[in-house]
């Protein structure tokens, strides 16, 4: 949807994910969208060096969030929220669902 504006589909995926969930890391974003980790990592690195995103270390993982000091942060987040509203309903619900706790042992799927 915003690929032409952001330069790539991976850039759009990264920003949609981080806008909806607040934070994310490369493998998590790539697994969610079913795409290459390498492309997502490159886009995350480029957005961090450009100041759009900021990263913090959590163990061995770099977790990315919006950089509140970037001058266009609020405007870009508003655009991404509007883009999320135009996603298909099933994809939007899946993006909003944030399961972090592991499943109980022995629980049926």
C-alpha cells in the first residue's frame, strides 16, 4: 500500500508492525509477515541510522521502537495508523493480537 512512499515492502511491514505493537525485533517481524529476516534487518538498520527508529538491547536481541525525537515521528505514526485501518480485517486482527505468554503444557491446540 505504501511501498512506493517508503521505498520497499519491508519498510512498510516494519513500520506497520511497530506502530501497532509498540516495539519489535527483526526475527519477530519477519516471522509475522512470512518474509526474509535479512531484508527486515536491513530496513531496521537503515531506519535506525536515519533516526526514525531507536533500538535497545534486551539480552542478545535488539528491540526497535519509534524514536520520539525524530521530527516527523507523530505524522508518520498517524499515517501508519491510517494504513492499518485499510488492511483486511483478518490481517488487522492478527497484527493486533500480541501473545507473549507460552502455552500451558499439555493444552490442546
